[in-house]
């Protein structure tokens, strides 16, 4: 399948590799097609903000940009992973998305899809090839659906009244549950509508062995099919009982369907794995009617370790992320009594303001209410850091900004410990992840800092400046004086001139006083910007773009 993208709106994504023992930025000059999107209004449920077709900006160049690897020592395909002790290296995959559509008087067809840039996976050659195939499958399905829906909308015009309007869409969102030198586990959520009584939602998992590049089926990650089936049924019954749900609304043969999905390679199933659990995923219609919704069944490794292939479940680190699978409930042993307890996290939708607010975090013994926390969408996760438990809440707010809040849960008390402007990317490990923020120095673009959550429940930045992800190309309108820096942003003290007419890319910034620019010859120059002056240095560069 040929990999193609509509270039109306395409953001640069990063794929980065992390060595836990060291977090140094190293450059790779690979990607040669870099474009920036300035998104407008609108959102797609809990998949983040999406823009319309006005104001989209495309920036491109035919020379490479830096995309950064994390980890001074790196790793390669020949490096051993100690399965017995659960020691391995993390490979955070930072994905981005693209949005496009066709808007007419009587219909609209739109799509958004995640994509993965694999340029920086060169040291993991088998994984790189596998991720390229995943990327092709995801985007190929999105573009095929977009074309089919467009044809359907056009053919349907003859049956429509003058005042009728048909809106079709295909939205794909990719969530990273695990990415390291053992395996990568991703879940794709697809929401689509092409006429009919209701939209459709389904899930597609993408699991890959990092060393071989092999696509992993459920039979590859379990050691005892029947034992695992029994564990799945036990977990289903337990979850339904906790939620006050009976199995009467499932298909009469739901147990047989689950059994076939686990034991029959021809049947297949969707699942994702993190460092604590496996999640079995059944889309609407697989086990019940559409109105019942999807069925997620979580089985913790520690509850039945004998049924799993330990290659994919061994994990030696105390600090861990807890993923939220159903939108409201987290399960963590926050009182350290050996049993997981439920933490309910909920925000109510306010029709008057078109946003979620009135945050409530509640356990059996404590309740927190946040009246000043709101967002157009929100996501929830949990974390254990040095024996303490935390709830992490990300909200999307105006102008494509995001905010992330951290709350501690202990001793019958829930309290806020931090508030961060930005969102967590590749959040599979609390000791090393990326905080992604919208930046506004010399243009509007995204950038990230390597970060961690400390034992006080606060985010610690492990970098002094941001690495730009949505790279903006600027053109010097005259000779510009700056200071030479190396590829990791370290100044060497020498002054350097950017010649008039030079094309440069924004590579990094402190979002306050300076921007590091990459020239066409691969060198870097730091230019200081008066942040109090507005507009910022329009007389120096052409191509400066700010979002509204």
C-alpha cells in the first residue's frame, strides 16, 4: 500500500529513543518534508482539537531538519534485553495527527489520522520497518475511507432536498501504551460516520516485537490459552460486578466469542499491554449491541503470572503508569494494602459554556472538587512514584492550549500537587517523558521538554529549553547577527551572521529570550528576541506565523 498524505495540513512528528541512564539530545538529519499547522476552532470528542480548512499553513523545504534522539549511549538491534529481570530501554514514540476535508454547500467530508515519523528509528531497523507498516495501514485506511465517504456524499446529492446537509467523517486517534526494546503496543480508536442511524466506533491494536519487528498476536504473549481465558472471564465478571452491570446484555454466546478470540489464531482479537496489565478490547457489536458500547477487560499480570509469556510482562521498576481504560475509573493500590481500589475521576459537561468543568476525584474515603478546572476534552491517568500515588488530568482549552494537573491520593486526602501548562507525550514512564507545549516566540509552534514526576508530585524539567516539533521555515530579510551554538544548544561564544535570503528552521527555544535556528548548511545560530516587542522581529524574517 502506497503511503500518501494530503498536504493541506501536516504536522511534523517525532520518534525518539530514550536511554534511562542518560538523557542527552543528539541530532539526526533525516526528515525532508516538514510542515506546520495552525489549527482553528472545533474538536473531536476526546481526541483533541481539530481545525477547519481556513487558515491552514504549509511550510516545506527540501533540506533536512534535526529530529532528536534521547540517550547519549543509545542502543541497537543487537543489544540484549534482560527478560528475567525486566530491564530494558524505553523508546517513547511521539505521534502527531493530520486533518483535512472537503466542505461544500450540501455536504462535508473530513478526516483526521495519527501518523508516526520513523526516521529516528534507524538503530532499531526491524522495529522501524514494522512501524512504517503500521503507519501505512493507519493512514491508508483513513485516506481510503475519506475517498469512499466523498464519493458517497456526492452520489447522495440527488436524493437530498435543497436545505439538507450531510456530514461524513473518519477520525483516527493513536494511543501509546508501551514502547521499549521489548515491544510496542498501540491502540487506534476510529470514529466514523457515513450516514445512517448513528456513528460507529471501533478499535484496532498494533503490537510489535521491538527486536524482530514481528506483529504480535494474543497467542504470542500468553503461555496458557485456557488459563488466560479463565482469567479474562473472571476479570470481566469482577469488573461488571464493581460497576453494577450484568452480563445479560451481552450476546448469549459471549463466552464462546471471547474463547475463540483467545485460542483461535484465525479469529483474532485486539489487545494492548502496558507495564501492569493487558487490556482485551472488544468493539461495539463484537460482544454486545451498539448501544451497550465497547467492552474492555483488564487482566493484571500479578494476578495470574503463570498464564503470560514473561518476555512481555517482566518489569523491574517501582515507578509505573496506570492507564485509564473507561474514561472515569482508575484502579490503584493507593493505600498500599495489597488490593487495588477504585478512584473515580469525572468532569461534567456544561451545555451553557460548551465545556467540561466541575471536576470530582473520589475514593471510598476522600473527595476532591475542582471548581476552576475546565476543558473542551479531558484525559485521565495514574502514576506511582516512590511509593506515592497520583492522578494526572489533562485538559484541552482555548487556542489549542493544554493544561495538565497532578493530584496526590493518600491517607484519606486528595490534594493538587502541580499544574503544568502543556500535555504529557509518550507518557508510559513517570521517570522520563515529554511535556509538550504551544510556544509563541518568532511564530506559533509546538515544542517539548524531557521531564519527570518527582516524589512530591511535581513535574521536573530535565531540559533547559524546548525542542521544536512543528518546525517553521523563516527567510532572513537582511543580515542577522547571532551566536553559534552546537546541535544540542550549547553556545560556543562565537558570533555568527545569518546572511540575507537564508532559509532557516526553528529548532529550539527557551520561549522567553532566544530562538535557535538551523541553517541550510546544518549549523545553528541563536538569535535573541525581545519578547516585549510586538510584533516580534517582523523586520528580520519573512514567514513568521502566529496563531490567533
